[in-house]
């Protein structure tokens, strides 16, 4: 007699919270998991706070994956490409204008990583120019 489908199902992964290991390398200052729609501030591979809900790019305007660094920060940035849309707490991580910023977390972005306002403030305060950003698919 075979095992039931429930017995074969893998257990749900435990939520990563403050003090838990993040799914990025130890060098990441911020870790993003696009498939889980989650980000964490991190130090030595450990989350320094709770998981943050994110929205990322669409298939037409994907958020790039890989490792990069914080290039610049602008508290009151306004998009030049998206109808002068406000992008509060912008932390730019590539040469194409993609950034972490406060924005709608219900839909997709144009390649940026949208965070809730409180989370965007925390990320803006925590990250400095040159800090490592890791984005996983």
C-alpha cells in the first residue's frame, strides 16, 4: 500500500524571521526572494528584522536577479519614465533606474521592488551606498 499524497508532500518551509538565516549568501545586506515575494535586511546571512512583503517586475519588465550594490539613494525621487510617479525612499541598485521604494504591493512594477511604506523607510535607513543587494528568483 502506497503512502497517501499528504504523507509525500514536503513540509511548508518555515517563515524566515528576525534571527533566522536568509536564502542569500552571508555578504548580502538585503536579500530578496522574488518567488516568495519577500525581502529581508540581513547581517552575516541572518535576518535583522521580520520578512517584508514585496512586489517586483512583470514578465515584460522583470526585476533582474543576481548580486549588485546600492548605487544611490533619493528620499523624494519622482519617476521620469512612469508619468512622474512618486518613488519615496528610493534605493537604486542598477544602471537602468530600478530601485527599492515605497509603492503598490498588490500588482507588478516596472522592474523595481515595491515595499510597504514602513518597510521602505526601514530599508532606506539601513542601507548605505555600496551595500550588497542579492535578488534571487
